[in-house]
């Protein structure tokens, strides 16, 4: 079994979507790319932008492939499956970073397996892989106000007053992903699954 991990930030491609709530997964994987001093480039075999790098301390490093699918959210599974096949990565070494309506804004939840909870990106991955047995870093964006439709809410940019919270959410999602890989799911859950912020020491 490969020891490499594929870390997929879910979102929609293009400048019209980069600041929307649906694209926090894209932003989080960009934060991890900065950690590994990597620059995204288009993959030769899949419709995705990719960075290859290493996480962890010297002597205990893990190879990672950071991914931003270039398909739209509801077709995320195709590029992710193609990359998993290319690199020989099993489903239990996939981590999907994605927005989550049912988690309060700025809160995080890390988990393994489960359904898609109506999230089109997760739905596509599950369909393409034939399994839901992969890790998720669920990034809370909260529910839409009033009667606004969720589909409209997730495609809107964050309000100016929310931007500091977004930056914190993105950075903690990146940190939680790294801890999940280096220290395991249980430790990541202990540190990051309890509200907006928690000291990892």
C-alpha cells in the first residue's frame, strides 16, 4: 500500500468562484502548498492542478499530492480518481477538504467515511470511487440566513466582516490535515473538532 496521501481541496475553477463559500477547500489546499513550498501546475494525465511535496519532520516525512480539480464541484470525482490511479493511492489515503453547511462558521470537523450530506463534491467522489471510505476535513460555513437557498448561499463570496474568520478557518483546516497525516485521526479530532479554535499544544 502506498504511503503517499492525496489531499483534494474541493471547489469550482476560475476567478468567478475563488472567493466563494464553496471554495474554502481550494483555499485550504493552497495553504498546505505554501507549507511544502510548492507551486500548482496542471497534471499531464488528469484535469487538475497538482503539487507534490512532503509533510512531517525529517525522518518521518509523508509524500503528499495536493489537488485542485479543474472540473466543477459536481464532477470532482473524475479527476480525483484519475490521480489516485496514477499515483497508486488507495481510498483510505484520500483526504477531501470541503465546505460544510451543517457546521457553524469557522468550526472544523475531521472524520473518516460517511455519506455525502448533500454535498455535490463528496457525492461525485463517492460515485467515482465506489466508496465513501476516505477522510474528510469539513470546514464550517454555517447555514444561509432567512430563506436564502443553500445552492445560492454557497456560491456567494463571504461578507467583509467574515474574512478574518475565513483566513483562520483555512489555516486551521490546513493544520488539521497535516496533523491527521502525521499524528492520526484521533489526535486531529481532539485538537480541531471542538469549535472555532483550540491550541494544538
